[in-house]
């Protein structure tokens, strides 16, 4: 038997878990199958790699030697695969790829991009990855695990430059307040934040500066907000429906029956939707096409909110329409 990388992964898994049984669970294998595989590896290498007793499995001297080499080879091979993945996938047309891996925090833009890509390239492999954390998505693009990251950040910011990614803006929107339809603040076309000083607030989780920016916005309106609660989108909606809190949301969010949203008066808090990619990747060549799809999706979705479209007439710097002229 020739030694392969998958065999080194087995040895590392046993060493890391300290147990053949736990390693089998980690690798998704049956314990007898992993034991038989370990025995074949040991025969190939000429001796036992682990001492096994009731306390678990501990590497022998030969096992330590194999582990020291495996811990160098496996990351090196992973790095090679990541680099290859970043450069692979281009088709005959430089404006298309055969595989698209898109990460996002959430919202309708991802869905619209996937729909448009599927229609334009029915044979393309399209996958998505969801995360609440911009840093996680940036790291995955840098590592070649994703081609694009579609994320949102506070309106005056862009994601960290530490990752070396290129970012382009899809749209900049006023942050809206999600509330019951019978809430007093829902009677107007927008909401004066100062009138909501006594409210409890909830928003989606994440790793950005949004909570700090909201607190600063409240301070400019003359009050200190009650502690901002964080949960997932469903939790936010549940709290608003039950009257426990008001939520902050995007104007593209489609509220369920009984709820509505209004932009903050004067747009003191904004949300920027951006698309990012690595400048040295195949995805960079295809990025203009993806940006067009993202912008088309945004314009289609925001058009479902006629009140916001009308409100935007007084805020020409917001929305996505200005991108068409850029």
C-alpha cells in the first residue's frame, strides 16, 4: 500500500482526539473500518504508531515522527488546493466561470444573484455559504474557499482592508425601524428617532460596528438607548410581533403580516451593501457581471417598497439608482 494524504489525516485525527473511536466519529467512519485502516498504515510504515489502552491512544516514537511530517504536509497541500481553487473555474468566456461560490450575511441580494446565474448558466455549479460575520467571509475568500462575499456594513465604512479584497458598493440605504402596524411611529413616512427614546431595541448579530453607530446616533438625538439585544432574524421578528422591542432592518426586508417598517428621519444611520472578491482570482474578471446582477436584484427588490422609493426622492445619494450613472 502506498501512503496517501488521507492516511496522514487518519493519523492526525487519532492523535488529536486521543481515541480511535472518537477519530472514527470525527471522520465519519465506522470504528472497525478505521482500526483496520490504521493497521494497514502501520504495516506500511513498519511499526505501531500508537500505544492503546483504557486511557486512549498515545503516539509512539514512530507515531511522533509521522505526525511531525503530517503537520507540515497537510497544511501545505491545503494551501495548494486553496490557491488552485482561487484560479480554477474559468470557462472559454472570460466573463463566466463554471463554478460560483458566494458567501453572504443574508438578505435578498444573494438569492437574486443565484437566480440570475442559474438562468444565465444552467450548467454552472453554484453554492452559497451563510455567516453573520464579515471577517469569517473575508477569510474564506482570501483562502480560496469562496469566490465572492456579499455583506453589509455601516454606511460610511467598508470591510477591513487587512484581507486585501476589492469591494464595490451595490447600494446604500437608510436603516429602517421594524414595528407593529399600529405603532404610533408607523403613521408617517419616516420615524423621528428621538420619539423612540424609551423603546427596547433588537437587531441581528454580527461583528461590525453597527451597535456602536446606533448608540452614537441616539446620542445625537439626545438620549442613551436601552441595551441593544442581539439575536437571529426570526428572533428579531418574534420580539417585534410580541411587542417586546423594535428592530432595525433594511428597507428590502419583507415584513410579515402585522408588521411594517419606516426609515429613520434624515437617514442618520445607513447600511451599505457591498460585493467583495480577491483581486488576483478568476472571480475578479467576472466581477462586473456579478455586480450587474447584484444591482439588478437590489433594484427589483427595493421596488416592492413603494413608500421607501417615494421617500428616496428627497435622498438622491441613497439607494442603488446612482450606481447606474457611475
